[in-house]
C-alpha cells in the first residue's frame, strides 16, 4: 500500500532506506564512503507540504519509498524524483513500478509539466524501468575522478 509519509517515525525509516540506496550505488560509484549514513533528512523534507515523500508498506512495514521534490525549469513547474528504493527482498514484485506510477499521477494532479529523475549510467536495471514508464535520456553529466 502506498501512503504519503507524514510521521516522524516513517520519515526516519526512510532515512535508513536512503542510506541503503546510497550504499547500493557504490556498485557504480566507488567514491561513496562505506560509513556514509543519512540522518534527519526526511524529517525536514516532510515539514514542507510541497515535498512529497511516498512509502510502500507490506504488513505495516515500509519496504520502499520515493521522494518527489518540486523544481522549476524554464518557468515550468515539475518534480525531481530524488530517490526511489525498494528493499532487496521485495524487488521483482513491481513495487518500484507502483511507486513511480503513483509519483507520475500525483505530478499530473499537481499540474506538473515534467518529471526529472537521475540515474547512474551503469545502473541498467533502473534505466530499463524508467524507460518502460516513458522516461527518456535528456541530459548527460560527465565526471572525471582525480
């Protein structure tokens, strides 16, 4: 079941999931610190009603989340999907797809004109999911480690 996160307890748990997301990204970005943890991020996010933090619960436990952050581009209102994560045990059950579809519907209801999402180039599975839902490559950022 998808719900908007409004409680501090659920926001804190989403911090733990964001930490897992960032740690998972070490597969694609070796500059991520092994000890990096997120704390008190989403408690501040949910204080602003324009931010939309969604959770997916199974048996009352959050197993996935996505965060929609309002942004503007060329004077158009949109959202940045600033993180989506599903606990590994629950992957392959279309939870990520459901979260993204809900994010798209909320964006439409809020008259957004676009949705941006960032993905690491080597994360082929995520890219495949986003493309299946109509996202397309728009901008490429390049990086050089030194």
